[in-house]
């Protein structure tokens, strides 16, 4: 508005000056015309010719000119006007300019131009001055230049001493400000801004270290002083209303806290962006090489705030910053962000943070065309909401007076009113808990839908993506939560993947586990024969890695449990016998802990299918010959063989394997001290599978002995 007023005033002043000048020129012109009319014209002065000119004119050869030329000269002399003619020009008299005719350069164009050699100086805007006539007048001054005075060169020892001294002073300052803020956050909220200003440390000696310390200090301060609720902005009505002094002080604290928290997050995000874009700040305080360490500290602070403050403001902005970094090429950064997201999804009870995180992950996977790290999907976690537990957790605990207290402290009428009041409060608490439960169930359902949307989208459009193992592993975990309408299509897709032969051994195991998790839950009502899955597992059991890695044995044992034990009514005896025989053969190849797990699975199958004890007899049961190379468990005649592998395992070097093999040879009794010892051995072997596999893998990498 001030600029517009100034422009309007300048335009009016210019117009007035132009009109005044025009009036003066008109007045002078009228006066000149009036004087010319009144005065009599003076005769033209006649100058005597010089003798040289007379002789020259007389010497002209007039007789040599033609008559036409003389007439033309006389006509031109009569038309000549000495008042209007420019005597210095050689052009014709009274010649009119034509349109489109090229004219010579103007006089102002012939003047030399001068370029501005002086550099523009930076200007500092000052407070404006208010005048009654001209209004607000802006004020400014040139920014003074700091001329660096070269000092004496310092030795490395002196530089180290100077840096240590400066760093100690900065640390004491950070500690003092942080202590003051934590002691009384409401009063000392302004010191939070002073502490945040130290993020812009410009001293090249201590800039990187000080910025890292301030980042971590601010993170811890915010984790301590942030309230347990979300701060919303005040409305215009609330700002205009008069409140108590304590309320106003609380409002100022909340407003300052949100503002400083926002600036702090923006600074952390900008640090990460500068590192990614490889930018250098104007101040050369932080070198480009130091930005990686600075950015890693900033990312760690963001991850800590993501986990610690899921209820506070700008949490969605933190999610949007952290989720893309899960796919960062720097493994340390990506692992840090994936771990933070895992913690967030694990401790989230309400569901808001989980829903926001899953939405951002879905958008990231789709925007990157499914080219992301598998850890991005492995960190997804779906919670099953237990209605009763959630109701107990969300319902506030309120103590009501018992009958003795009422009779002692209240009158009869008061007891009557108190009873009605407590009844009403109980109803209100139940309604509140029910509402909270429904809201939580809705959030978890929406989260579940988005997770399965990611899985199904990858199964449909990116079957050769590196995310397929993670998708199959996730489906194996949460297949019992899939809607019944998708079962038929999903089983067809899994069967097609297995038959294609493009999957690894672990991925095929996950496909089998997913299929039988579907069929063991809601899918038991479907009339589907999973014979192909049984045949595939039976065929590929002997391809299990029997070397350093035992990671796949746990998946095999889970598949056997869900395929045979839980579906005992749909499994024939021939199929059970074939699997018991093949597992016994496999136990000769694997490491001791995996062998114990396989023998435990055989023991469970013998208890589930009691007629499997015919394999402990040497005599043949029926016609035919056992065909171990046949891939169909129904037609390989397993009843005509025996578990001779148990006698070999009785001479195994591992004592637990020997004891287990002896137990199975005795018919796997379920009672007695031997059964208890075997059960303890099973539990110990299952618990030590992952640990021993890790040790064996480590030994093989270092070049040591495998066993």
C-alpha cells in the first residue's frame, strides 16, 4: 500500500510539473507572436563583397551554362527560405520525410554508453519513518563489510588447543541452555530459540561437532518437554477472548514450542537434502566431506522423534521424510530408518501412525516401479486386535465408593443420588470404550487392506521383482487375515509361480506355507485339492541346504505342521508314510540341530497317524516295491520300506541325535522319562537352530571349521 501511494503521488507531481511547463511555453509563444506583429521589420543588412569574391563571381563562365540550368537555379533561389533552412545540411529545401524511409541515427544514439563498474552493495532494511504528509518512508543502509585482518599463522598444537577451548565453551553453553529449559520449560521457552540458533555455527574449527551436539541435545529436550497431546492452532475467537494469566502463559509456551519444533525439523530435513544434492552452503564452515556425518546424525534424530513422539504435531511430515530413506543406497542409513519404522509399527496401539506409514510405503513402492529394497516390505507388521483386551486397555480406571464408605460418609438421600451417578458414569465409560474399540478396529482394517494391496499389486505386475520373496513371506505370516473372496485367485497365482520354476527354494516354501495357511483358516470351507503343493514339497525336500545355513529348516517344519498335522483328516495314510520316510532320509544330510527338528516332526507324525509304526517293522506290508525316486507320495509304495535311517542315527556323533533316534526306534512313546528327555531336547534344538546356523555361517566365512 505504501508503494502504491508513492507511485500515485509521483505520477500526480509529474503531471503537474508537465502542465506548468507547457503553460510557460505557450505564454512565451504568445508573447513572441505579439511582439512580431507590433514591431516593424528591419531591412536586411547588406554586406559589401570582398574584392576576391567579386573577382570570383565575375570570373564564372556564365556563357557556358545552358538556359535550362539557369532557370532551375533561379527557381530554387526564389523558393529558398533563410528562416527555415538548415544551412549546415546538404539536403533539398523543404523535403518531407516519408514513411518507411530510413533516417540517420539520432544525436542521443551517437553518445557513448558507460557500463556500471561498481558492484551493488548489500542493503540492510531499517525501520520506516512515519510522516504526516508523505506517510511511511522506508529506510535502509549499506551493509558494512567485515574486512578480515590476517593474523599470525598458528602451529598445529596451537590450533588443536584453540579448538579444544572453543569446543569446551560451546559444550558448556549447550548444557546451560538445556538445563534451564528442562528446569522450567514454560518460563524459559525463549532459550529454546537460542539453543536452536547454535545449529548455524559458522566457526570452521568446531562447526561440525557443535552442530551434531546441538541436534542431539534438541532432540532430547523435545522428547522431555513435549506434552502428551497434540497442540492445535488457536481460532480467531480464542485469540480475541480474555483469559487468565496462567492460561495465556500456557498458550505462549505451546505456540513457541510448536514453532521451534517446526524450525528444528526443517533444519534436519534441509541438512539431509543438502547431503543428497551435494550442495555447499554459502558459509564455508562445513565442508562437503563432513556433510555425510552431519546428515547421519540428523537422520538418527528424525528416527528417534518418529518413535518417541507419534502423537505430537508434524508426525506425518516425519514419516514422509523417513520412509524414502528406507530405500537409501547407504546401508547404514536404510537400516536405521527400517529399524525405526519397525519400532513404530510394533509399539503403535491406536493405529494412526501405522496407517500413515503404510500409506507412504505403498506410494513409495508404486512410484519407484517396485524397485525398492526388500527390507521396506519386511518391516511391515499387521496387528490382530483383541476386542476384550483393547476394551480393558482403553477404558479408564475409575474407582467407585463401596457400600461401607457410602454408609459412613453419606446420608440416605446422598447414597441414592450417588448410586444413580455411578451407574450413569459406568454407562458413559462403556460407551467411550466401545467407541475407541470400533475406531481402532477401523484403523487396523484399513491398514490391513493397504498392506494386502501392496502384496497383490506386486504378485500381479512384478512377479520377477526382488520384492517377491518379501511378499511371499508376508503372505505366509498374514494369510489367515485375507478375505475369503481372494482365496481362489491367490491359490491359482501361487500354483502358477511354483510351476514356473523361477522361484528359489525359500520362495517356493513360502508359497506352500501361504497356500496351506489359507486352507487351514477360513479356506477350509473351499473345495480345493492342494495335491500339487504336497507333491512339490515332497519332491524338493531333499534339495534342502544341508550345509552352513539352516534358515530354511524352520520354514519346512512349519509347512509340515500345517500340511499334515493340522489337516490330518484330509491326509491319507500313504501320504503320511511317504513324508515320514523322506524326512528320515533327509535327517542323514543335515546338521545336528536340523536333524533333531526333523526327528521331532517325525515323532509328531507318528502320534498323529498311529499306523505309521509299520515303518518300524522289517516285513513288507502289501504288494509292490518302494520307489524312492518317484515324486508322487501317494504312489511310491512307502508301506513296503522301513526306517533303517534310525539305526544309522543311533551311531551319530551328537548325543541328542542318538537319544532321539533310540526313542523313535522304541515306537516314540508319549509317557515316561525318555519322552520327557526327548521333549526337552526338541525344545533346545528348535531354540538353537538360528543361533547355531549363525555361528556355523560365521565360521565358514572366516575360513574356520564348519563343525
